[in-house]
């Protein structure tokens, strides 16, 4: 007997939103067909909920009450000065820059003229003329039946296509900036395609920022598909800083070739309800992964970092370190699964997640997992949660440091271990400034 699955109001509203937006979304006929296929996939899956193991602690179906209209076009005025204000500490980083406002490319705010070794274009433009063959890479829905990624395929409006030339060494970072601005509450859906050629090296930053005064209600769905070529190195920072009420869903799909190095970092602050997913595949021997993150949540904010590291081949190394600071009723979630396939001998994998609890009402849920099917491996994981050390706090106060200042210094020290994973000094200092702003220790920018 077939049992009909009742859709929630939000799920029905998402389907209706697609019908209303479909004609205005960029894309050739093959792209439009792929979008329709993706919304059909979502219709079969529905919003993720707690009965799905990967979403056990982040029930999107229960938390998504209102569906905002898709940001299919944007005419919000934004000046360079306002962009600098929105970027805050990141504005001080010497970098190439491509900018999107409310999910749409803004060439007047971008600065990529001298980006030698980088080929940069936009998803929105590519979708308009995409052939049947090009759709597979431009508008794919990654395998695994992920409803959020299916929605990304259905609704995406723009994003960056970045190709790092084979053998190139890019001196300055590339900032891919997504700015929320204006007074209209909407849902922004963007995608980035990043390819690092054989032997190349680059630092790429995806920065999600908000212009002060912008509407606080917003939904964001961001997907990055990353390919790191043979012997290549990518330093990839993903930063999301908002005003404490946005719904932020992001996914990062990474494939690493032989001897590739991927250093990924996720920073989150003032996100109302956030879920960051990362799926890393070792597709060639000798790969090295360093995947880290720091997140700050207070009030009723919710931040989930969920990752899967797939050691599909031998002789690869992975390291994961995530640190969270939780205050008020803030909730942090960490789910880290490391899979070692039967042929992946000589795998070296270590994982750690830690949370600092500043309130008795804060919550931290951690679920580290190891699935090991090979016998010659070195793997381990751990997780901890704790309050501030009262003895150390007393020591600081006995040396004349005010309690508020002492607490802030101790919190900075805690997340500093994670921030130190960011190799670029300017980027590391910018993220540290965001953290200090959260602690009330420095002005914006």
C-alpha cells in the first residue's frame, strides 16, 4: 500500500516559489530542464528533518516556517564605500575581488583586471548559453540525494567560475564576495565552481557579508564545487557573518587529485540558523587535507558543521579541527565522519571538535565517526566541551585585568588555535577582528 507523504506548508511554498520564479531564472533550455528536474528531486525528498541521521540535530523541516521569494533580479544601489563597510575587516586585505549583491554579479564593484593566472567568469552568464554538454558541470546536482543541493540547482542565479592556470602561483587572494543589502527580504541562491590546475597554488575566500541596515530576514543557499588538481594547493576560506537572524545553508564539494593539498576553513558569526556541509573526496594518492573552522553563537543562534572525509585511496592524510564559542541559548553542532575504504591503506586521519560554553543554557552536540575498512591505518578523533577556567580567570583578575577583558582574552585564546590554521596573515587577522567584534572588543572594520 502506498502512503502519501504530507508536505509541510514550507515545502509547498518552495514549489510554488519555483513556479513563480522559473521563467526569470537565468538559463538556456537545457538548464531550465535541469532546474525542473532538481525541483522534482526536492519534491521527492522534502526538507531534511531529524529522522535523517545527517540532520539529526538540525531539523530544517521544523525550523523553516516561512519561505521568502527568490532573488531573481536585483537593482539595489551599492557604492564602493558601502561595500567596504559591509566587508569590515576583510576590506583591509590586499586581494582580487569579484562581487555579487543579493545573488547577482556587480562588475562595477569587482576588481579582477590584473588577476594573472586566474580565469574568472560568472555562473549567471554561462547558464544563459549553456549547451546540453555544459549543463553537467554548470548545473549539476551532486550525488547523494541532498535536498538543499537540489534546491541550489533549481534556484541558483549567479556565482563565480574560477580556473587557476596550471602551474600558476597566485600571489594575492581572490575574494568572492556575496553582499546582502536593501530592504527586501528574499532567498539568495548562488554557486561557485573552482578548479585549481596541476601544480598551481592559490588562496580563495568566499565572504558572505551584510550591509548594516539591510533587512534582517534572509535565506541563503551557497554551494561550492572544488577540484584540486595533481600536486596543486588551495587555501579556501569560507566566511559568513550576518546580523543574527538569517538562515544560512552552505555546502562544499571537494575532489582532490594525486598529491593535492586542500586547506579549508569555515568561519561563522551572528548567523541565526546555519548548516555548513563539507564533503571531501581523496581521488588520488598522496593527498593532504586540513579542514578547520571557528564559530560563534549567542542568543538562540544555531550553527551546524557537518563533514564527510572520504579516504578512497591509499597514502593520504587528513586533519580536522573545529572550535565553537556558545553563549545564551546558542547551539553548536559538529558531525564529522571519516571513511577509510578497503584499499585506502596507510591512511593517517585525526579529528577534534571543541566547544567553549559561556552559559548554562548553551548546547553542544558532537558526533564524531570513524568508518574504517582497512587495517594499516592511523586514525583517531575526540571532542570536548567546557566552561571558562575559573582559576585562570581569577589569576587574570588578580593581575589587574577587568573580568570582562579577561574573559574576552581567554575566549580569543581558545579559538585562536583554530584561526592559526589560516596561513595568510591578513585573512587570519580579519577573521580574528570579526571574533573580537563579537566579543565587543573592537569597532566594525
